């Protein structure tokens, strides 16, 4: 056996890729999820069909896998969710307009992209419903940025930026004229820029999870309104929102440069907090060496995806590509598990994390039935207390996207 052969085999072992399977990881993970969950509307581990950003994110990544590899079973799997959740009249099963929940908007991004492939009238009707919610979505008084939900009134979360703005911008390119779409583009740039400024932590260069305009929430600093930490996945949501806005803002739109500048600043900070030995990122991103913290798969996948895509599209240079490649290889080494049935799993996924809800006179006015949850206080201990699980769709989707970017870059060589 020559040296080259030995090195090739060692590389396969290092990537946890069995010699008998050369499937791209995007396709392998997509097919693994389809095998684990034959019905696409059960991806959130419930037993009932549910309209949720959780399914939307994973299914959209699967859709991108179909677009690259043209496996029709994947497209059929995606269509199953649309057929289940959208009635012939365009009603969305389980969706409640009055909650003003930005999380419920996110799956519209998947819906819009499916509509672009197959323009069913019922999908257009459902898209218009989601756009009406965003038209009426309550906003902060000082900055005119979307509240995250009615129960989180006057609060701006990094999560919500990802859930709402990319959909609204994409839908504008489909449902609006160039003239009526322009104010929507301007508003998206305003909101994402303002959120960056409001949540920015100058000591770390990162962004805190959320900002409370009233400064009254129990989790908020009474002087600044900021939550205590940068949570890795929240930073990841924000980063992916920047990438997705650039996907749809027209090339000749003058304010694209503002989003590009934000993206580069954001990625510079992310690279600064990348673990040098593994290429990954920690659950509580701004406290990597603190006892109990752990390397987390969902945010690491988000950052690998963003870094590789930003390089492939020419937004950034090779320094960012190299950080993305290091991250992607770290994910394969640390988080990807090959199961006995030859499916693969993504391990070390934080299940969920949030802030509150809390109660104040203003909150009760917006959501009279809200129940307070003081356990979710944004502390270091809180973020570490949430469950860790395998194959959370909030990580599977970004992992598939990161894999697709890696595979596209490989094809360009």
C-alpha cells in the first residue's frame, strides 16, 4: 500500500466517512432524516401536524439538496408538508394571526421557495396572510423594529430577525412590484442594522441574545435593556439572516453595501470566538472557558454555513473560507455519528433556549393571558440547563446547508 493510499484512508477515517459510502453529507443527512421521519410534518418530534419554523428550516435545507442533486423523492417529501399544512383555500393549519409570533413567519420562507418551483394559488394566499401579519406586526416605539411576539412585547430578539425579515424580503420579490418592494427592502435594512446596534456588546464584538425596550423584564439589565450573554444559536440566527437578505436584495439596490458591511463585521467577531483546537463554537458563546460550557452543534453548523457561503458568493476572502472549512471538518469529527443502519446523526444540539416570558403592565396589555417563566433568565447557568439532544432540526437544516456549501466549493476546484 503506497503512501497516498494510506493518507486517503486516514482522511476517510478522520471524517467519519465509511469507505463503502461516498455520498455527499448533504444528501446523506437528508436521506437519513427522511428514513427516521417518513412524514415531513412530524419533524418537530410531535405526533400532530404543526406549522413551525422548526420544520421550515430543515425542509428548506432539504429543498436545496434536491435542487443540487435532483433526487425527486426529496421534493416529494417537501411537498408532503405543503399539502398537509395548507388547505385548498390557502388556510394555514394551526396558525394564529393574533399571536404576532415571528417564529410562525419563518416557515413562509420555505413556502415561498416551494411556490417559486410550483406556483400553487393556495400557497400564494398563505404567503399573503403572513405578509399581512408582518404589515401589522407591533414594533418598538423608539426604533420601529418588530416585537418578537405579543407575549414578548417591546422585545427585539436576534431569533426574530431571522424568523421575519428574510421571508418578508423574499416575498416582496414575488408578491410586490419593484416600486412597492423598495420600502420593504429599506425596512429590512433598517431593522437588521438597528438590531445589530441595540444588541452589540463592545467588549466581545458579539451580540446579546435580546434587548428589552422597556428595561423592565427580569432578564434585562435595567440600564441597557440587554440580556446577559451571547447565546451561540441566537448569533447564528442573526448571521444567517444577513446572508439570506443578501440572497434576495437586488444587485442594483444601493443599501446592499450596508448589509455586506454588517456581515463582515459579524463574521469577524465570530471567527474571533472560534475554538482554535476544534474549529467550533460554545453554547454560551462569550464564555468559552467557563466551567460547564460545551461545544454546540447548531450554532457551529450555522457559522460554518455562513462562512463558506459568504466566501463562495465573493462577499469575503480566503481567511473566512479557511475558518469555515475548519469549522466544517470540526463538525464532522465532533458531532457526526454513523448509526448501525448507516444513517447519520448530528449530536450535541441544544434543544431550545429563550427569555421569559416576564410580566409587566405593558406586556399584560399586549398579551393578557401570558404566564411568567423566571427560569429562563438568560444567565449562564440557564443556557446550560436546557436539554441537549441529537438530530434537532434547528441543527440539521444548517448542517445540510453547510454541507451543500462545502460540496459546491469542492465542485468549483
